[in-house]
């Protein structure tokens, strides 16, 4: 039976979460609901539900399937018609590649994609910022606290409009100084998620204000019982230490009950990779490209 795909939507959010909880591996950031929903228009994302699995495919710029979501060990991969329809798969978690290697043997090509690896950090470390490896970040955080009379607040639906205003200002400044299609696409994804902040299950966040104006915000989502993912984090760099402040304060106030924080991938950008490595990742969630031969 061929899969019937439809655009990602809010109506089947619960069904998708059920598939997510069936995954045997700590899931990568790509498959959190806010991520697939936020980027749905940019990538032309669609999904189809079959048994306990959710198949996702992107239609822009080319047709390629993402890794299926659900209880992988229970599925008959060899007899799966959808695998033959898809043939090309991206963002495939490491645990699933092992199952596919067993199922398909020499009939599957699996290649590592370093730019898609997720960076995972210890929340306890990023709250404490102890030791030489965090000295610069702790110093910047302390400077922020000393220099600015700030207010920290968990994000609520009633402040989303102010966050959108700050995001618009942030985007216009960066777009004027360093325009790119990637920046434009991210801005659309952020706006889409923020407009539906109160409709997306489990979404959380926080803001920093100085003189009652939002100068930084973060948007996050639980991935599983012990991990959260930071989707978006923006700050006004005229306030020295603003990024260190929103990062530490959010984790301390909203995420201290979790063990790990996923700060997504670097997409092969050397500057972003250097910044992510500077926060001392505990480990990576590797992802792969797979092709059925």
C-alpha cells in the first residue's frame, strides 16, 4: 500500500507525539514537532502515518525522505514498500542505520553527515559554568548581571508579540549586514513557531528585558524525559554577555530538572561549529544519509 502524504499540520500533533515516544533512541532535534512544523513551508515537508510509524518527506528543493519516526525494532523493513518508494533518506539516526544495515545488507549505502550531528551538553555544567573551560562564558555572564538591570521571565503567550518585534528587529539588522537565504528561511521558521506558541504541545521559552524591552529570547521543547532542545536563541549583541545570560538563566530556571540540552547542528558552518564546540559538548547524536540500492 502506498503512503498518502499530507502537509505537516497541528491537527495530528498528538498522533505524531505517539510515534516520537516509540523511538528507541534519544531522538535528534530534527524530529521534534516544533522543528518539523516550523520548517514545513521552507522544505515542503509532508507526513504519512502507517501503523505505528510516521514517514516524513521533504519536497523542496528535491524530493528526499527523512528517517521514519516510531518503534523501529518492531517494523519489517525488508517488506516495507515505503522504503522502496523513498530510496533516499536523510537525517537518519545512528541506531536506525544499524537496523537498516542488518535488514538490507549490501543493498543499502549509508554515509555519515558531520554537518547534521546534534551537539548535546550537560545542563548541570552549563548552569554552573565551572572551571577553566567555561571561564570566558562565566566572565561574560557576570558582566551582564553587573552592567544591566534586567528582568528574566519564562515565555508566555501574552508576550509573544513583543518577542516577534524583537525578532523582526534582529532579522532586519542581520539581513542588512549579512543577507542570506538561510537567514531568511530561519526567520520564517521562527515566526511560524512563535505565531503558534500556545498551540504547540510542550513548547517553552524565556525572555530577558532591559528597561522593559525584550533584548533576548529562547524557544525550547522537551525531546524526552531527560532532554530538551533549544530551537531558537536570539539576543541584542549591544548588551555584552546577552547570549551567555539567556542561555544560563533559561537552563537554571526552566530546565534544571533535565539532564541534557540539545543545541542542534552546525550545518558545516565553521564559525558555528567553533561556537558550539566552545560550550564543551558531552556527546554528539550522529546522523547519516542512506540510499536503498
